[in-house]
């Protein structure tokens, strides 16, 4: 099920909210009941698209639940003074990580391995065509964060299966993140309060996310898809058209993904959860280093904490640091998709980050304008690498963008440039904090007239929601980019 | 929490309740006249349906098909896109003065299929070489070609001229190129006594509808005149037969297929006109075993798709026997022929229309019974049709 669908907005969400909020605080064990409601509705939400894969997820839940308890038990045998966890704990952790990665690897990377082997060895082994259970990349990383933190002693073992299962399956962030670490919500799972402020905030956040996805992302996607289709048929477009396409995809992936994160955070807030931010206006960055502090924050911090630092980070010398960065970025790329262009995309950023860390960053910080332009160009180029599976397509497309012999404009650029002007302007504005700042200053100016402000802001959000709804009903174009994760 | 802070939450609670309950209470609409399709009805709730995923996808279709105020949402989206400057709305171009065009881009136009269809027809013609049959092919250009200046600026369309050149290449003299006839401006009419000085109806000289992809009565007339010229009956007969004088206006409230896609051009309407002879009831029209005395199905004027007034729609085969003396005409066609045929009712003693999508018999054998054969298609439809002109049907 998708957030941006009739089923979710008109049936699933109203019913779930009704059930959840009918459990008053006065009821004994109200939190337990609420968590149960969330768990069951999350399972329905997940199973809605693919009933079979619920079993995979439940299996993963049981596996991790048990292992965490075992690790917790064996940790009790450690003396507080001993710095090394005992062998049993280590083995259990290894089993857990291997199990989770094995599950992810099987479903997501089997065909990737086969294709690579075929390519390298000139073989023609048949692909298994295993369907990818939705969200598996997200929930395996989430559960791993839990077990690893239990091992480290950072969080307590969750003996209540309902709470644990609810954590794994929580429908707001199950399908497309953010990757919520158990440590961030440990307390909230057991005792949280749904205040009216939070609900109000949550609704706003959700509506913004919905608007980003349906109004902005889906619309620029139309342009990108047309340009791609045109290239696949006619082979070539002008330079500006190639850039227009790449820029449209740049906006598409941002508004799609950050919109979905907004909806997830908004829904979480309504139910009383505070998730960490996942995006912080990444496109206003002045360097790639800054970009990755603002883009898909939950993923990059997951990799930092659970891969980069355990590998030694920057504490084992420069050469090792470069290797660590390379590994982390190759894996980050690979996490996004089971294809070599994703690995290349990851390494592309790894390399840039190394260069920036060495000397470039100081220069960029002194020359901010150059920094911004440089960053945008690298980001847009990076997305081309990301968007096209086939490396030959990537090379072809980049050629269209950077070959000075390519004609500058064509009819496609004229038409789409003309008709999508306001859309692109809206996207540019939406990618910056301008609107947020504007709304703060309006709020300040109207601080003596809170009812008026409340009225205006309600109208604005209502407008966004209604426009989004009308765009949804036509329904012809509602692709979801991050589905393959 | 202060009351003013509750305004937003309460608004959304009411909105959500309204959408969910409103849709639930509202009676299901079975058939959408605008979309010309059956809307999803309540899917059956069964374990089997749930596990197969069938129930889930049907519920999504059901909810978005039956959502309360559905047409309002569709119309809003189209209007918003249009006002943002996005002139391609739901596969339709919104042009000057809200004239609507069907959008067919290069990536949607199948050049290969066009060529294979042309080749099939070429082979068909050579199969009939020995027979005294005159075969012609007429492709109706799109409104985008004829009213190019009314399109949104720089609108992307497939290369229509190239398609016509290909047709000329493949078929030579068998092909009737009506592009120039169509493009000549209607203002030429006022100078000549050939044409009715008062061209009535809302369209006033339009060759293509403002709200539908078909040609108007006048556009069809122009094409027929070219056809008549090409088979030589134009010279022989009295000029008055071909004049577009005092057409019969069947309706001035026609809002066609393109309107259905955008819905916000509510004040733009078309007139459906036919020559007077078409209104008469002295024909024998045989459709699927039934016989009628008129080619017009006037009750269709009460429905949304008023273009169906011609023959009631598209059928595998329609046979018309007139009271005139003349030859026998076989038209292999799509819906463009429906408004074209009225002009030929006094030139032929028998007209048979065949739609290759549905007609499964041997076309070649059928063709041998006629004196004149005409392939008549809209050009973009022609390229996208899986024209069953393969050998299995032909011979």
C-alpha cells in the first residue's frame, strides 16, 4: 500500500486512527493495546501489497527477537570490568548479522551476483527472478541496529514481542524509511503521549509530504520519463534537454523520497513517535560533504555507526581511512540497488568525499558561490549515474550533457521549458528553506491574531491536500521510485 | 491546547470523515459516460481474493473510481495543470481558445506499424489488380496538422507530414492526400457561391471539432469531395450534390472525447452537422442482423458520446442499401468514416463498411463484390491499429 493512494487515505488511515484513538488513557494497558493496534494495522499495510512476504518479515522478526534475548542473556555473563564481550555473545551477534544480511542478500542480490558471474565468466546462468519483498532493505537495517545495540549494551532487550514487532513493522516508516534506530524510539515504544500539538504538527508534516510527492515529484517525473523514452527511440536529444531531464530527475527523487519521509514523520507524530529528520534541504549544500549530512540522514548515519566506525573510521591511519570510506560508499551504493551502476554511484561520492576531505573543502568554504555551483553539478551528474541501470545508457546520457558538439536546444527543450517553467520554479523554491522562513515570519507578524494565522495556515494546508487529492484521482501517473528498496 | 490551534486538526478530521463516509454512502456509479468505461464495482471479499492480491488492487480502483466528487477532482487537476502553464493535460493539448487536440508524440506513434500497414494495403491492391476495382486510401490528418497555429507553442507531435509522405511513397496514385484541402482556410468560403453563406452551428467552418478528435461535418465533406474527385464522379454529377449547403444540425451540445479528458472547458461545445439527405429514412441499414431505415441513431444525442449518432457506433460490418443508382462501395475504416459516409449516400447504390478490428472474414473475397474500395482511417489511429491486413485475412 502507498500513502499516496485512495485505499490509504480513504480507508486504511481513517480506520486505523479511529481504532487507535478510541483507546483512552484510562484503559488499563492502553499502550499495550495501542501497540497491538499499530502492529496489526502495520501487518495489514505491509501485506496489502504482497500477502506472501508478510511471512518473510515475521520470520525475520522472530529470528531477531530470539537472538536479541539470547545475546542479552549471554551478556549477563560478562563481568562489568571485562572489556571484551564473551565468545558466545560474539557468535550470536555474527549469526544474527549473517542471518539478516543473508536474507537481504538472497532476495535482493542473488540475481545481481548471477549477472556479474555471467558477465565475468562469459557464462549464461539463468536468473532466479526472485521478487523483492518491499521494504526489506529498511527493516533488515532497522532490526540489525536493534540487535547490534543490544550487544553493545546501548539498549535494553525488548522482551515484549508485540512492542518489538511493532517497532519493526511500524507502517509509517516500514516501506521507505527513515531508518529508525531502536535506540531512538526505545522509550517511546513503551510510553508515549499523543498530544494535540503533536497531532497538529503531524498532520502538517504529512500534508507537506503528500504535496511534495504528488504535486511536485510526479509532475517532473513526466518530463524525465518522456526524455528517456525519446532517447531510447531516437538516440539523442539536445544538451539543454539532457540537462532538463537530469534536473527533473534530481527534483523527482528529492521530492519523492523526502516527501515520503515527511509523510512517515508526520504519521509517526500523530501516533506519538518522534522520528529523527531524514532530509535537511540537501540541495542548498556548498559541498558534497555537506550534501551527505543533509541527504537520507538516517542511512548515512547508520553506515557511519555500524560500518565505518567499527572498521576503524579515521583512527587507523590515512590509508585505512580511504579504504574504509571506499567500502562504506560502495555498500551505500549497493544498498540502493542490486546493480553495478549503484556501486559506481556510491564510489563516485566516496571519491569526491576523499578529495574534499584532503584539501578541497577548505577552498569551497572560502568560495561559497563556486561551492554551490560545483555541488549542484556533481549532484545532478551523480543522479544520472543512479537513475540509469545500464552503464552504456549512463555514458550515452552523460555524453549528451557534456559534449560541446551536441546541439544546444531542440523542440523538446522549448516545449517542456515553456510549459514546465512554473513547475521548475516551484521545485527550486521547495528545495530551499524559503517557504519555512516565510511562514515563520508570517506567524510572527500575526502573533497578536492567532486565530487569523491559524485560519490562514489551515486554508493553506487544506489547499495542498485538496490539490494533491485531485492529482491522485486522475491516478494515471503515480510511480514510486524507492520501491525497489 | 488553545482553540485556535485545534482548527487545523478538526478541519482534517472532518475532511477525512467526509471523504471516507461520503464515498461509502454514495451509490456506486456503474458506467462513466465521460470515460466511456465501466467503473469498478465493490470487489468481493473472500480469502482467495485477498491472498491473490486481486481484492487489494480492485479496492484501490473502486475507491478512486467511486470517490465522492470524482469528476470535480479530475476537472480540478486538469484546470490547475492548465493554469500552471502545463498545456498537455491527460494526453490532450489545450490550445488557443481552449481548442483541444489529441496528443500523439513521436514516442507514441509507431512508424514501423504504419509502414507494415501501408505495405499490407499495397499487397492487397496488387492482389486485386486483375479486377475492375478502384482502390483508394484516404488518411484523415489530425487537427494538430490542420490547426497547427492553434496548438500550444512548440507542442510536441509526431512527424505527420513524414507519415503522409510515406503513404504517398507506398501507395502513389492510390493515396488521396487531403492535407492541403483541409488546411485551406475557411475564410475562402465567403467569396464563392459554392459555399453556403450562412454556415450555421457553433463551429462555423471548423473542420475539426473543438472537443473531439474527429473531423466535423464540414471536414468530412471536404474529404469526401476529394474522394469523389479522385474516382471521377465529381465531374460527372451536378455540382449541387457536393455543395455543403444548409446542413442539418443534429445538436449544438456535443462535447467529445477530448473534453472528457479535461472536463474544465465546460463552455466549449461543438455542433454535429449532416447533409440533409442523411436525415432521410429511406435507406436499408443492416447492422448485426438487424435492419434500420436510417443511418442516424437519434437517441444517442441524449447520451454523452453524441458522435455515436452515426450508425450507433462501430461494428464489424454495416451494409447500407440506398435508393440511388450507382456503384457498390466497400469502406474499410475506423470511426472517421462514420461522418464521411453521409455524403456518399446519393452516389452509390450500396455501401458496406467494415472494421478490421472486428471483421474476421476473408477481406479479399468480400472485396471482389464491389466496384470501389476505400480505406479510410485517421492517420494516428491507422499507425496504432493492429490492422489485420495480414495474408490470413486477405487471402
